[in-house]
C-alpha cells in the first residue's frame, strides 16, 4: 500500500499545469504577433463552442452512461457530471484558445516566409511515386469514390477529431489523458505552426494560382469530375479569396506541408492502439483513407502525410517516455505508459 501511495504522490507532483501553460504560451505568441487576427478568431471560436458544447456534453455523457454504467447508469452519469464534466469544460476552453492561435498563425505564414516549398515537394513526390500520385489514384479509383473520400475527409474527420478530444477529457486514466493532450498541443505548435511556416507551401489544388504553372491542371480537372467537384471548387475559391484580401475567418488559411489531417488521425490511431488493438487496426484503415483523400482531392502532396505520420509517432513516443518517468515505476505498465 505504501508503494502505491508513493507512486500516486509522484503522479500528483507531475500535475504541474504543463498543458495549460503550453497552450497559453502558444496563444500568447499568436496574440502578440497578430492581435488583430487572434482576438477575432478567439471570439468566433468561443461563440461556436458555446453553441456546440451543451449538445456535445449531453450526448457524450449519455453515451458514456449507456456504455460504462450498464448496471447503474444514473449513478454513473451523476459521477461523470460531478467529477469529469468540469474537466471537459476546461479542455474545451483550452481547445478554443489553442485553435484560435493555430488559425492565426496559419493565416500569417506568408508574413514571415513566402510560399516556396511546392516545387521541391512536387519533385520529391514525383520521384518517390514514379509520377504524380494524385493522377495515379484517379486512374485506379472510380469517380464515385471521390464522394466517399470527400465525406470521410470532411465531416467524418472533424467529428472524430472533436469526438476524441471529448472522450479523452472524460477518460479516467490521468497518464493517458496527459500523454494524448500534450502530444496534440506539441503537434499543433511544432507541426501546424512552426513546420508549416518553415516549409510554406500551398498544395496541388492551389499550385496554378500561386505559381502560375499548370503542373496540376489535369489533376484539378479530374477532381472537378468527381461528386465533390463543385464543393472542392467552391472551397478552393473561398480560401484563395480570403487570402488575396487578407480576410481572416474560421477554418481558413492555406498550408500543405505538413498535413494536420494526417497528424490528428495518426495521434488518434496511436491512442486507439493503447485502448484496444482491434480498434487500432480499424483506425489504420481510416488513416489510409485520409492519406488517400488528401492526395486524391489535391489538398496535399503525399509526402505531407508521410512527414506528419512519422513526426507525430515520434512525439507520441517521447511524451510517453516523459509521462512514464515522471509517473514513477509504481505506475508503469498501465494504459497511460509508453
């Protein structure tokens, strides 16, 4: 009993607010660099969160009660509300200020580095795949499959992203929660902001507009012929219009390398493998669909996804080692260890 108590004490020592400090520092940097954009984004995301949070909270607690409290669902739900719902609200607040910072810095990339990396990324993509991987995918996949990829890459991906955030905020394993959210914070700061600025790029869908070259005109024509062709054209034109007039809005900003769709999905797959191996394999199928969709729909070069997968896996491993060492040997081997 003494050993367990000491291990718990060591875990409490590690409960320095590392995650809030990291997110606040990230947001503070964005607010300092572009206060005109950051505060507008913070207000917009806060308003959206206030609209969605109650429904998500009720749905999440209801599902958790049905799954986790089969014998006494009402008692289980009461426990969730009193003990874990406040934690979910804290996570939502951190997510709002963090996503506002991410959007601000994404919109500000060319304030620091002009778009330059597309030609070398195109060359690397072509060399690794012996040609344009986007055209290769369109050659082997039927046109109707573009509709499937559009749904998976759009609403399904966003639902999974926020769903995993909510689920992990309610999860009882403190070490696993810490590992997941610290990894996500570092992924958005290091990949979504720093790497995206260093490797400033637009992706195949925007190549002609920004570089004046028609290297991807055939791919764009193929995309236009899919069931999501009209949507892709509208989304591209909206992002270009917002960029050209420097008009910040939620969900806007142009950046190819690295792929945040693949980064978030990779993190969720790694989490699933910690929870259930079969669920992890299902997640791998979803990861493959997101990788294919990112190239098929022209949002990214294939190497954008490969880089995200490798870097996120490395960050997940390093954070896991840190959490394990700080938690102490008495807690190693649990769900939240490396």
